[in-house]
């Protein structure tokens, strides 16, 4: 009945289905959730587009990718300028001259550079052995203690001394008064929410929601010549080589009877005592003027079956396990794997779209 069964109605699945349909192929898209869009799904609450699975800000340096997503939605001019709250002290992110002035009173770039260099020298770290040493060797002790340590340990559920250094190989440090978190040329939020993008991609394509691929696997795969799988690659193979590890998130969302709660879309809480890592105030993504506001607290937690896997733990153990699954996947002739879960990578949205477009080109010999 179909050329492709696409498992997952997120970005990768939607782009693949759209492009295959444009080439005359027939696709069936299924998703175990009751909505399309995967983790970029936005729902409307009090007239506000709420990022149900965490904040998503589209950004890319690729003109091709930017023009591609603009086919499906218009974007606003939102610029990601998060704040850090350390025990009530507010700092700008990424680390820039506004941050350094608040920390040390530094006004000139050379003053800030000297303070950081002095702290790095005093730490005496020659070859970083873990995340803590890597961070200090990059930005010094003050920034690490106030703006990195607590947030990172909450995010990963482990001491920074027990985390590999490569997790934080690069930190955005700017000696300018620039609060724009991303360096990318293109940035914004789709007007109407990310749901509009996915809905327009899947327009006219058969979509079935509330369908669990693993409960109806044989019947579903029998409907199509090929399967495009965007779920967990270890689950696809019945966890043959073990379970790949992730960090997950718990969201607590509240509607508040006020027009402005924190004055910014994203505020990170970098001390160890605050149990959540950040608060999202969704209306600020769209410059909303609604009389009420919606805020979401994000609580990191260890992933277990039944939870949503968000952040792959790409240590040596998990990397080895994934390679074993990848070898199996490479031998498949009628199954295409794609997306963050099938690739065991934490992709940004533009990277998922790029991967899907490349996969299409490969599939159709273009």
C-alpha cells in the first residue's frame, strides 16, 4: 500500500515524508503520541504557544536550511539571550562583557581577559582529566563555580569531576557586550508555533497517531516496501547489546494570572540548591502581550523506560554499544534510520533537517 512507513512524526520523519511524497512516493507516518511534531510540538494555552517538551529556538548558518524551513512557516526575529540566576544574582549568557562586569566590575576586554588568565594560571591545570578541570582551564574558577558547576551537575546527575572533559570542550566566551547566545546567521521562532511547520509538511500524507510501532510491528511493516525508523535504535533491535543511556526531563507547567513573570524567555538556575535547571516563560518567544503567562520548570532526571530520552550520554561505554547497533543498521536494506534517537546524537533542529535531506538524496540517488 505504501512505499515508506515512517515511524515518528517529528522533524526527521516529517521532512523525509514530505520529500518522498514530492518525488511521487506514498508514505504512511505513525507516531505513538497523540500529536505530530515530536519534541518540537507546541500547543496553545491561554493564547500562548507553549513548547511542550522544552525550549526550541531555530538557528542555523545554512542559508539552504533557513530557506527550506521558511517554506512551511514565517519566522519572527526572536534572538536567544538567556539569563543565569545564581542565588538571586542575575548574569548574562553566553559569557560576555556584561557577565564579566557583573562578576568583577571589568569594563574593558583586556581586564576580563587578564582576570580569567590569572585564575587559569592559579589553578595549574595542564591536562584536564574531567569536566571540572576542562571548564576551569577554559574560563577560570569564578565562572565555573557560579555559572557552570551547579547547572551541569544537575543536568547530568553526576559530579563534574566524574564527567568526561569532552562534554564541555568549548564554551561560548565573548569579550564584547553581546547577549546573543548563538553565532548563527539565521535565528527565530516560527509564527504560529512549530506545530505549523510539521502540519504543513505532512499535509495530504496519511498520518496515524496513538500507534505504537512495537505493538503492531509485523502488521505495520507489511504495509510498506521500506521502513524509516526515527526511534531508539537499541529498542529496534530488542536491546540486543544492552540499553543506551540517556538523561530525561520532567516538566512542571503553570498558568499564572499575571502578564510577565520573569521578563525573559529562558532563565537558567545555576546553583546546586535549586532543583530545576531553568524556567521557560513561553510568551516571550513570540513577544506575547496576553494578560496571563505560562511558565515551565525543567527538572533533569535519569532516563528509564516510559520516560522520554532527551540527552544521550556519549561516554566510552555507550559509544561502544551504539557502534554495535550501527553495524546492524548498516546491513539493513529495507530500513532507514534517522534522527537523534536512531543516531544517538543530540542534534539541533537544523541538523536533523540537514540529515533528513541528505538521507533523501542518498535514497533517491541524487
